[in-house]
C-alpha cells in the first residue's frame, strides 16, 4: 500500500468530524444542555425557561442577584434554590462569540444577535396578541421549550 495514502487516513476520518462540530457549534439548537428540573419548575412557571446559552454568565449572575426586582416582579427564591440554579446557569451560560456580550438590561430580546436575527420582523407582528412580544420565543419557535430555534421550525402566528 502507498505510505502516503496510509498517512492521510487519519486526516480523512478527522476532517468530517471537525466540520460537523463546527456546524453544530453555529446552529440554533441549545438543547445539548441537560435541563435543570428546579430551573424548569421555578423560572418556567412564569415564562419560557430560556436556554442558559442565550445569555453570558455575567447576565445570569445579575439576574439571579436581582430576583426581588426581576423585570418588575418579585421572583425571590430560597437561598438554596438560588445557589443551585445560579451554578447551573453559570456552567451553561453562552460562551460563543455572538452570545458572550451582555445585552442592555440583560434582556435576551435586546442582545445584538437577537436584534439581527429578527430584523425582518415588523413591529406590528410583535404587537399581535398571538405573539405577545419579543420575550415570547415559543409563540413562533415551535421547539423553544427544547432549545430549538432553527428557522425550519418557525411558525409566526396570525
């Protein structure tokens, strides 16, 4: 067998794997993070339990430290719940370049990447009762609860 061909064999196996990992790193699925039941229960009782990768660690830290004034609502939790949820959010926070910058007021809907991704949505669409505003991801993203924000799974309600 040709020694050159044999030396290329590992490269042929590794190259497709690295391309797949790059593609997965850039897609819109956040479902690779195992859900934390306490987070789902506590935070998901009032709104979508947003995937932690949508905000950087610094934003989650400020949010968890300000639960007594959580966007106009007192969302105070027990100290043990705060520690458990905070630790999980910090470990799973967004680190990709587009998620690493803290948005104004730590609002996902004000992040530069969010604004860019939704730039084609007219203001009237956000105002629809069936949509409920920018923070209601699940209104259009059918897989939002699972962390799936793929364009193929979007359905904008009338």
